[in-house]
């Protein structure tokens, strides 16, 4: 009887370990995905800010406002 009880406890421990491992792995995967998404969003924001700064910088050196308006008229 004691031997059956030992095997039963061992089997339950194994199943519990597998379930716990899956849950922890899933939580770690979600956390990693969130971190990666956050880093991608930061990188995208930085790239857009740099592009905007470049556009402003290029726009200031483009000449007179009337010339810029005339040049931009057909660009849309």
C-alpha cells in the first residue's frame, strides 16, 4: 500500500511540475513579447522624431516661403 502511495505522489508531482513549467514559460513569453513591443515602439518613435527634425531642418533652408509654396504645390 505504501508503495502505491509513493508512486501516486511521484506521478502527481511530475504532472504538477509539467503544468507549473508550462504556466511559467507562458508568462515569461508574454513578458518578453511586451518588452519587445515596447522597444519597437520606442525605436519607431525615435525614427519618426528624427525624420521630423530632418524635415524641419530642410524646410528652414529651402528659401523664401513663396518659393517653398510654389515648389510644394504640385507635390501633393
